[in-house]
């Protein structure tokens, strides 16, 4: 009986450890594709998922538009107000992007002060109007900085698939220009 109790106790402990480690694995997987600051998807996720979406669009014959969003004069903003205020500003922009775009649109932090959005089944002309609206909405955000508030402005580049290329890198490069 003692041996059975010891074995069952060990088995129970091992099962708990396995269950706990699978939760940790899921958390590590989530962290691997999520930007820690903005909680948007990161560039690693974007490179994989945009390629997949582009392959699907090539098969389906659908179009899309890529938007590259860049926070204007972000280095000056950071230098003037500090990195915490800069982080706060990036979080405001990320939140606005999450609220503005459709669930089918793919949003990621590209790096630093740049964000990228893939608008599925959207022509560049429609994306231009959407980009202008989000640009104006973000400009209305009053970001708290030491000594008051300051608005944030962004610049947006747009490139369409398939007219600006068939590879993710080419389309992103065009949107960045």
C-alpha cells in the first residue's frame, strides 16, 4: 500500500508538472509573436503571417493593401519628453490601430516607431481614405508628457498587392517609400 501511495503521489506530481509546463509553453509561444510594449503582433509574426496571407491571395486572386505607419519625429519626441513618454505614445498609436481596423486586417509593430497593416480585400484607393481617417484620429490623441500633453502625428505609406509586387518584401519596401 505504501508503494502504491508513493507511486500515485509521484504520478500526480508529474501530471501537475506536465500541465504547468504546457501552460508555460503556450505563454512562451505567445511572447515569441507579441511585441511586449504594444501587445500587437511583432515583426517575426508579421513576416510569417503576411507570407501565408499573400500565398492565399495569390491562389484566390484577391487584392490587398499594405500600410506602413511611422510616428513623425519620434526620436525628437523621445529626446524631449523621455523614453517613458515615448513608450506611452507608441501604446496610444497601437491602441488606435487596434480599434480602427477590422478583425480581418493584420496589424504588427514593424520596429521602433513603425507599424504595418495588411488590409485584406482592399484597394489602395480605399486604403488611402482609411489611412487619412486614422491619421487624423491619431493626431487628436493627447499624449501625456511631463508638463502637459502633446499630439502625435503619423505618416503613412501605401502599396497594393498585386500592383506593387508579389513578394512581401517588395510590397513593404514600396509602402515604406
